[in-house]
């Protein structure tokens, strides 16, 4: 199992599909996960330090966990089946709850807990970006610095 860090969220064109990009903290592999626009917005807002006037769902969940006296200890991306990623929220007492990776990462960022990926998931879906593509990664980071939550709103909102 490898610890991951959130590189950020970007929108894949022309489909306008948000992608969450994770990278091993002690390795070279990246893990791209296609996610929904609501979750992309929640992740981007947290990374940018934006506090909405009213709490988002992930903010509410963080407060509920604390009010119930539980502690989220980590998030694990556990599996990839038929193109769908699976994750678990791991609480104190080794209580585990199945969740989508996008929701798990949005919550992990708010709580400040580590994100891990099982080796099997990284073997199947992890990517190593060759040195000549490092410039593209830097461009992606620059994009993340300039992206706003409105960029993730669908045409129907």
C-alpha cells in the first residue's frame, strides 16, 4: 500500500469530465480517477482554502463524525473493478465504511488524514509519467493554481 498526495483536479476535454490526480508520496506513479463535478468542486475548494458561506456535504460529514466522537484515521483506495474505483474510510477501532474515492478524498483533505492506495490498484491503473512529460505535469500544476470552482459547473446548472 502506498501513501498518495492530491496533485489536484482537472477537466478532461472535450467531454468536460473532471479527473482527480493522485501521486505516490514515495514513488513515481500517478493515479487518475474520473469523478463527478460536485466532488471535483469540493476538492478544488478545499485545496484552494475557500470556505463557502454554508458547509458543503463533506464539511457536514466531518462535523457529524466529530459530534459522534469518532476519528477518521485514513482513506484507502481499495479496488478497481470494471472501471470503477472503490475506497474505504478507516475510523478509530478499525471501523471501515465503503465510499467513493472522490468523497473519501474530499473528506480526507478536510480532516487532514493520509490517503493510501492498495498496490493492486496502482499496478492496474497507476501511470508513470516519463521525464519528457514532467513539463506537462508542471503545466497541470499551474492550471490547478488558476482553476476556480465555477470551472466545474455543468452546462445544466
